[in-house]
């Protein structure tokens, strides 16, 4: 089960594939040496940013992480694209889902009260989400 976002698959597609499909945007390298590209919703009120990155697992070329955010990532220039909307999802997980929907999706017991949910997605991918006001505000899917 390959995780897919915007027609790109973790562990399969490359940063160059993202540039070809979504348009040129600056490549940023973070403190951990991960190379990343950022795109944002073309419509400002959608408040959605997507960061596609590759680290050591992907030899700094093959995509290893998708991040879907509700606010702009610090220190990154994000190209607007109509392909990024507030409804984009990875394996049915989307920004704005309720905490209850997430619990049902991952078969978590009720009463687990946490703001960061590390959840297994199968294959080699790991999901981490941040809950704010009972809703998924941001999440990332990473190959490990």
C-alpha cells in the first residue's frame, strides 16, 4: 500500500517528479539535511500548505514525507497551485477530520486523550497528526 498525495507516491516518486507535476518552487534543506518543496492552496481562505520532502531513507531524491499543514511552514517559500485544496487526503485522512473519525479509522480505543497521534499505516509508513479543537489541524506521513 503506497501512500499517495497529489498523484505522487512515497518511496516511488522523486522530488523532480513533484517539480514536473506541480511547478517550480525553491528547494529548501532543513537542519537535519532533509530536502523539501512547498506548495500552497491557490485560494487563500483554504489555508492549506503541502511540504514534500526526501531524507536519508530516500537518498535525498525519492519522496519520504508528505506534510499537510494549516499554516505556512517557517522559512519556506510555497508556490500556489490549484492542485492543493483543503480536501486533499492521504489514505482517506484529511485536514479537518474530527478526532472521532481518526479513532474510528485507526481503531483506537475511546478515551485516549492526546494531541499527537502516531498511527501505523501499514507498509513502512508512519502517520503523525496534530489535533486542535477536536479536529486534525496538520499531519505528516513518513517512510521509516
